[in-house]
C-alpha cells in the first residue's frame, strides 16, 4: 500500500517571517493523529533553515524548490545539494514546469539534477506534464514519455525507491482549471505502466505519483481517492494553513 505524500510548493512567496507564520499556523492547527500521509513544505531558499527548525519535533519534512547539479564553483545564484542538506532539507522539487518553461531547463539538465540529488541523499520530486496545446494535439503521452525516460536515464531500480513523480498538467497550474479525477487518473495509470516497462512491476507499484494543478480543499478528496493518485503537489492552496490542512485531511478519507 503506497503512502500518500502531500507537499506544498510555496514558489516565490513568503519572506522569513511570513514562512515562520505559515508553518506555525500549520503546526498549531493540525491534528497529527489524523494524518497518515507524509507532509512536506517547500519554502523559498531563504526560509529553509527557519522551516527546518520549526518542524523539527513534528512529522513534517522540508523540501527545496530547485538545486543545481554541481557540488560547488562559479555558478552565481545557484544552490547545491550540500547546501540544501545543511539547511535541513529531505526533498527537492526538480523539473517543475515553471523551471522548464521560464528558465529553459532541459530533460538532460533535470536528469543531472536527479542524479545529484539521489547521490547526495535528497529525495527528488520529479515533475512532468503537458501543455494544453500538447494535450489537444494528441501528443500528450509522447511528451510525458520523453520527459520521464530522459529525466530518469541511468536511475536504477533501487534509486527509484527514493523518487516521487509529480504529474502536473501545465494548463492546470495556477489557472483554476483542474484535470478531472478521470483525466488525472488516466495519466497517472499511463505513467505507472510506463515505469513498469522501464523498470518492473514492483518499482511501478511502489512509486508515489502525485497530482499537481490547482488542487484545492473542494477537489482534493475526489482526486486523492483515485487508485493511481498518491498525493498532491500543491501551489496556491499551500500558502494558507487552513486550506493546506484541509487537503492533508482529504488524503485520509
């Protein structure tokens, strides 16, 4: 039985005091006895250490939103895996559609980042997803297959135990549009079947595949009840303690 994973991607929101306020709001209002899922918060780089301190005596884990694939050097503005580990991170989001679209990150770069994360002891949340144009033109599965096969090149079956895949249709991120539970389930099953072909059934059966794309308290329960949807990567709704907690509880229904 796969454990659900609920992660909040705060994107470029909240300074240190705002991050502390949000995490305190989550910790002070959540009933952890009701929660069986793994819960992750992913603040901006500047708030990672603060977040790690605040969640220290709770089940909540901390993730970063990105990292570079080199250990150190002349890479102005970049953050290494070692820096994330020293700030208390367990997870890192890689290949988010905003990184792909705005910062032109290629599958090759994302693959390098995944390898660096895994070799450093960080668990990657590996994001994949199609645009509306790609879905409507019928190439959605080809796009996803290319992203996944190239992104996971050289990743072993054993390493896959540490990888989370997040399916995030680009057309549903921050738009208020959400893939229907049936649409999302169809793609999640496609991804799991692809992983079976790339690795084996055990790897695929154990792989956590999150859904991301305008997940909110009013649609989370139906999405999370689908057999191949194992959690959520949440954007805007993770920026308020009450809505984030409501989604976490939805995973337990």
